[in-house]
C-alpha cells in the first residue's frame, strides 16, 4: 500500500505577525461583505476572538454544535455586562431611596403625587367597568350603544372592558364615558 501524505497546517500562533496582518488585509480586500470576511478569516485561523474588557475572557462562548453565542455589549462578555447592568440598577434604586422618591403601585418611580407618568394618564379598568355597568343598568343600552353615544368605536370600548392582563385604561376613554354618564344624570 502507498503512503498518503497529509498536509500539516502551521499553528496560527507560530505565524509571523506581519504575514498574518498582510493575510488579514488581503482577505478584507477581496471579501464580499463582513460575514464573508469573517468566514475566510475563520478558515485561515486568523480571526482574533475579542476579549472582555472587564474579565479578559472571551466575548463569545461556544454553545451546542460549536455555535458561538453569548456576546455581551459595551466590550464586555454577557456575564460581565449582566453584572454591571444589575449593579447600576441597584445603585439607581439606592439613589432614589436616598432622595426620598416613592414608587407607584406598578413599581415605577412616582412623578405625579403617588403615581408614575403612565398611571397618572390612566385609570383602573374596574372604574371604567363600574361606570359602564351603571349606565347599562340605568338605561338598558348595550355596550355598543354606550360607545357610539360616547363618540367611541364599539370594539375599542369592548376591548377595554374585556378580561385580560390590562389593569388600567387611558384617561381619555374613561372621560368620554364619564361625560356620557353625567349627561344622563343631568
């Protein structure tokens, strides 16, 4: 049997840095786009893995099937970026407590009395539902008729009354139905 010669690929760490830099420039010149350039550099073993500026570890980790995953942000790996973000959040909460800022019932920073900006522009859905039920009881109108007389689209009012994860409705919706209720009681 004959001997089959195998090609021995040089270790990328053993390549002269000048030759590697020239090869990178050549690949960058002839590549069609960034993805093509990255693929060619990977094939040549010349792609430098970016390092995390916080821990010095690799920015990318290898997941199942050899896929690269876990890129963080701001020059940090995913874990370091998450730690920094959590620390900044804790510091922000600490500063808010020191300055005496209160929290709204929804958990956001209270800016208007004891409400956040979002809750100040809305009312509890239960208040709208009680108002509509009172109009139905007093007049016998359907929800569609109440919506038309309040100058709203019936599906809009129905969606605000339907059960779901929405706990608050916009103040304009409530005000339109409230005006109708006041006209009826006058």
